[in-house]
C-alpha cells in the first residue's frame, strides 16, 4: 500500500489544490499537512475522517496504514 504521504500527495495533485487550500477547506493545520507529506506524521483517525469526507472517499482507503 501507498504511504500516507504518497496518498495525500496524490489526492492533492489530482484535485489540483495547494496545501494551503486543503488546510482552508478542511480546517486541518497546514503544519500537519506538511508533516504528513514529509513523512514525519501519519494520518490520525480525525484526519482520515476529514480527508475522506473532503475527497469523497471511503475512509478505509486512507486507513490502510493506520495503527493506533
């Protein structure tokens, strides 16, 4: 499976938006988005829910690498 960073990068590019736009649209801090893209942070449960809703995806797609 793709890493969280790879998945988020793909979704951002496919939508044609910036990290800042994603932050504004979802309320997720830009720093958190940047950390995920840099591979320093993984998706939290809240992020999975927020991103799945925003990108109109089943949350299980984003949760493939999730572990508590």
